[in-house]
DNA sequence: CAGCATCCCCAAGGATACTG
DNA sequence: CAGTATCCTTGGGGATGCTG
C-alpha cells in the first residue's frame, strides 16, 4: 500500500518546495489570491460553465448557476475579467447583449484545476468518512 | 499556436463536465468546500509545510507561517483535522507536546494541487500582465 | 507549550428595488 | 436584458490576555 517504489510523493513535494521558493514574496500572495478567487463561491461555476459552453450571456450564466443573484454574478464576472480569466464583449445593442468567454488564461486555469477536481471527486467518499469519523469521536 | 491536433481542452473539459455531473448535489458543495478550506489563508501553508517536513509541532508551524496568530493556527488545524487532512497527536506530556502530520488524504490533496500550483507559477507573469492591462484600460 | 476566551473589524455574500 | 445602488447579516481573521 505504501508507495516507495514510485517517486510520487517525496519528489513531487520537493518540486512543490522548489516551486514555492521560486515565487518568494509577492508571487506567493498570488497563489493564495488565485485560490481565494477560485473559492469565491461563484467564480468556479462561471469558469466551468464558460469552459463547457464557450460563450454565455449574463442571463445564461444566471440560469446555470441557479441561486446566484445578479449582484454577485456581476461582481464575480468583473473580478474574473480583472484577473484576465474571462473576456466581456458588449454588443452595444438594445436590448443589451453582453457575452462572456474564457481567455487563454481562463482555459489554462480550468485545465490546471482538473487534476484537483478529479481527485476531489475520487475522494469524496473519504472526505465524508473522515467527517463522520470525527463526529463519531465527538459523540464517543 | 492553436492546439487542435491534441485533445487537450475540449476533451478535458468534457471530462470535467462528466465529473461535475457525477457529483451532482451534495458532492458539488464538497468541491467548493475543499476550495474554500484551501482558500482559508493558512490551511494551504499548513498542508504544504507538513508535506515538506512530515511532522511539525504547533509552535513549529507558527514559526513557518510567520504572520499567523495562535488563534488562527489552532482554528485552521482543527478544521483540517476535521476534514481528515491532518492528524493530531498529543503526547500528553508536560510541558505539552502535540504534533501534526498529513494523512493519506492530506497528501493526496497536496498532490492534486501540484498541477495547479505549477500552472499558477508558470502564469504568474500573465496574471500580472492582465492586471496591468486592465488598470491601463481604466486609466485610458 | 498548546490553546481557549473575549472583543473587534471588515469584506463576502445576499435581498430588494431601481434604471437605461 | 444587463447592471447599479442600498441595506443587512454572517463569519473570516486579527489582537490581546489567560490557563493547565
């Protein structure tokens, strides 16, 4: 069960260490900044929806991310635009027609996140198990 | 420059779609939950530090994550423990001696995040460029 | 040393109503 | 349809002091 014949963990973490050293001060904040934005409740869904559909209008996004308010949707979109992850195209028509799409950077983010996603999915059960185990400890 | 001979984006995103469908309701929250915890300012640093060092005491972590308060450190540790990402081992000595280490799940998370990290690092420049471009647009 | 208790601040997130 | 403005709640995060 223990993986010492493959170079997985130790090596990869060592690489992580090197990587983190590489982006010392300012860049380190960047990492957390990316995470923070990704953790922004809606940003993820937006990026994912755009990744799947290519281009979506404001209202389309609002429908896909059911539960989001216009305020938060607009906010998140602005944030993502500012981060260079999506592009906003205003057709300047009446009635208004604005659509959003991922940039190359945004696509890169989505791709970079895939391994994490698949990992989360694969380990969803483990998460719940851990959670329950902990709660059980509490009770016991 | 455009990659249409390799199956990268479309296929991977399609996989992402399938994956997201797979974990419909409750599991979807799990994803964001993971992200949220990862975005918790200190959790990342803790997981990474433990990944590098293997086992660390409370004060050790406090030193590595300079800027963290005991309160937040303890909080984050409890959270991570609850999520099954780290284990807490209290030696029950005087003076107190408690150390923390990653669980298998925690190591998995770290591994799952590596691609994202390396991507962020590789694209740090692009991020700043986007940011500056946007600010420039504002000014212009 | 480990960590709990208390008090405080503020930004994320939401509900609602309004506009071009 | 796309978006802004206003008001409110919540919880993350921090500072400080105390205990076993």
